[in-house]
C-alpha cells in the first residue's frame, strides 16, 4: 500500500471513531436497549424467586417421614438378545431417579456390544458380567418372546443369574423374565407372576402363579407383562426410598394411565382378541414349556 493511500485510510478511520462512539451511545440509550435491560432485571428477579421457592418446597418435602433422598444401591439389569425393550426401559428410567444409586446394564457377552431388543431398539451395556458386583441390592431380568426361550437354553446365562441372585437383596423380573428366574431355580415355593400368556408355566417351576400386576414373596418381586414394569418400578422405589419418593417420581413421569381401550387384561379383552393372541403365541408356549 502506498503511503498516500495509507494516510487517507488512517484519516478515514479516525473520522469514524467519534461516529462509532456516537452509535454505541445511541444503541445504549435506545428504547430497545432499555427494554432489554428491564427484561434482564425481571428475569433475574423471577429466577431468584424460583430458587427461593425451590428451596422452601425442598425443605418441606424433606420433613416427610420414612423418606430417604440419597443412597448407594447397586442395581444390575441383565441384557440378552431379543429381550423386550419396554420391560427394561420403564423400570430403568425409574431406577435412574434414585440419587446415588448405581445401575449396571450387564452385557450377555464379554464386551459392550449393543444388545438388540425384540423390536429393533438396541441397548448399549454399561458393564460386562465380570464387572457386575456381588451383593447387589437388586437383580433384574426383563422378559421377551423367542429371546427368553434362547436365554433359557443358555446354561452360562442361567448360572450367572443363580450366582448373582444368591447374594442379592431383591431378585426381580418383569413379564417373561420370571421364566428365567424359574429356570434358575429361584421360584420354588414362591408366589410369582408373568405375562398372562405364560403365567400358567410358573407352576412347572414349583411356583404359585398369581394374576396380579406386581407380586412380592420374600425377596422375590415379579411384574406382569411389559407395562407392569412401571407399577413394579414404583413399588421398588417405595421399598428402597419410601412411599413419598415413589409418589414424587410417579408425578415427575406423569404416570396416570387412562388407556383408550379397556382391553389390557385377558379378563377384559374381547374373547376373539384374546383367543387370537393365545393362538399366535401357542407354538412359543410349547417351546417354553419344553425348556422347564
């Protein structure tokens, strides 16, 4: 750049300084800027009020009897190919609300390869079987269809269930996960439930089938089919942290079921629909029974 051009550019720049300064002052004093300042101040006040309200309500909540905010529970949820995703995801969401608890999504293999559910939703394990601790607070088995059948045919998997159940505080399942508990010899003399299609098979394990959403017998807790996992999870939360903790979590997830059809039980569904589903699962029922 020539010296004369540089001089002109410098003069031009110097001439813009007061202009830019004036623009900045004009922006600061504009109605829009003033409004923004008011909004920021109002937001700051509202945030302070919200934080004060949160603290007050938290302190009130902490006065509830039989309530425990934090803990250190160890919860192992076992994965296997073709399990039913909702059997696991519903309870897992609720267990994840337990402040301080550690949840282990345990792989059926020696690595952390994603495990495909029966609907195509893959879950990434967090730990291998060798990393799963002993003395669990809760051992959990989801159910499935052909996936449960294959898992019942896997002696190493069944042995792993037996080993971890021996020192677990609670041994639990949802849906046909109870068949895996039965295969592991954990339901003898126990009351238990399962998906309605396979409920009758529990007696072959020496268990007493009970047609309830959630069934407790000693340290064994079993949930009925799929969506019963939410009822199951809330009852477990109440046992671990108190009724108020479970109620607060239920409200958080807005679990207030109002199904569009009254067809969620074989006792309520149209007999043609019930029979069609039983017919659909009949071949699988035979194969599952053969594994008992």
